[in-house]
């Protein structure tokens, strides 16, 4: 699903009510490697959590998918005559 060097966007930085380490939602990261145990992502920009060694891959989507979603929302807003800031 993901590959080394790929740009990804965090879509979930929460674990219950708390943020997961330095991970920030809607932020772009680069895949540096993978955890062999659960295929979690090791990211270039931030240190992985010590107890897991990587972030769950379910917390990310490829940047290309995120960009397409943003473009689709912008088009929908335009069609609905809503202001986009």
C-alpha cells in the first residue's frame, strides 16, 4: 500500500482523547521505512513512538488521495456557492 519515499498525510492523530506522540493531523510526512511486525510507518520528519517503533498505517493516506479529496471538496463548495477560504 505504501512505499519508502512516499508522501503521506496524517488523517488521525488521536488515541482516545490524546494525541499520538508528535503526530499531527493534516500534516504531510515522508515514509522512511516500515515496522516488520505490523507494517506500521516509520516517518522521516518525526521520531516514531518508542513502544511501537512505528505509526499504524491506518492513520495515513497517500498525499495524492488527500489532494484529490481537497480538490473534490473545493469543487463541491463552488457548486454550492460557498466561500472557500
